[in-house]
C-alpha cells in the first residue's frame, strides 16, 4: 500500500477513505495523482471491464438496439434504449457529466 504511505507522509495523517489513482496507473504514486475516494468514486474512475463488448462503460448492445445505464452509490440507473450506439454513448456521456463531475473517467 505504497500509495497510502505516500498520502500519509505528504498530509501528516492516514487517509480516512480509499486512495484513488487519478490516471488509473496504480504504480504512479505521485501525490498529484492521488486523492481520497469512496468506493463509489473509485468505481467511477475504473477502467473498462475486460468483458465489455461495446468499448464504452455503461453501453450494451441488445437484440434490437443499444441500452445505456450509469451507477452511483451502488444504484444503477437506466438511461434508455437507443437505435444507434452513438445515441447510447451520448446519453451515457451526458449522465457522466451530471453525476460524476470531477470523477468522470476520461478513459473508456
């Protein structure tokens, strides 16, 4: 847990929450890349799951189109069913902008 130690040495106390690596690189323990985070915030900044087939977090292909969803604090919100992948991606991006703010993941 080198990132927790780096945080404690810099701030003079142990973190009260989890430590998030802003750029997603767990080896990058520069203090400018670390921030305290809840589990939900950690998930917002997570990388794309290996079983994702659309290439976009929260976007899934269905039999008759595409669906988009987003999760905050463990609660998943359905954003809608769309006839194109682009529309589903746009809905997901709009929801991220509203709900994730600075936690919005810039990686897919």
